[in-house]
C-alpha cells in the first residue's frame, strides 16, 4: 500500500507542477512578457551567436599556428613545447598520478588516485601557487 501511495503522490505532484507551468506560461503570454522575452533571446542570439563557418575558420587558424609553433622556435605567437606521448590512457590505470602545469603566472599541481575501470577516480587533490614576477623575468645566468 505504501508504494501505491507514493506513486499517487508523485503523479499528483507532477500534475500540479504541469498545471502551474501552463498557467504561468499563459499569463506571461497574455501580459506581453512572453513576446518581450522571446525578442530579447532572439536579439542576444543574433548579436552573440558565432556562425559555424567563422568557428571553422578560427579552428583552422589555430591549427596552423600550433603547427608553426611546433616546427620552429619563434615560428608562431603561440608558445608551444614539443612533448612526446608514446601511448594513450586505456582506462585501466591504477595508482597515484601527478600532473604539473607551469603556466604564465601560476604553477598548478594535480594529484589523482585512479582505481582502474572499476573504481575510476578514487581521490584527487589540486594546489596552485602564483609565480612571483621577479622569477618570470629573471636571467638564467649563474654567477658564484
């Protein structure tokens, strides 16, 4: 009897919510707010939407810059470092792994414990530290 009562309560609640949504929608339409809301959304889409052709053009330009950056030092405005990945993750990885990111102004460290396919990401920790400006522009000369 308890499951039936819960089922009836859920169906009743869903019906009340649907009726309330219809009532709100009808009142918005009749008050003119619906038309204003649709006009605002349309205007936002027209002013902020990016055509697919433009997105493809941007992606192609980024690809060219990345290839140029990897081909030679100073060959691109993008700073690229060649790194070699000899195999991709399979999802079976277990154990503790670290990721290090030395960006323009921050140093980030991620520690993640993986449990293979069965357990996925067991635990992860993240830390970030700002790099002092003096260290970002210091010389590599070593003088004793």
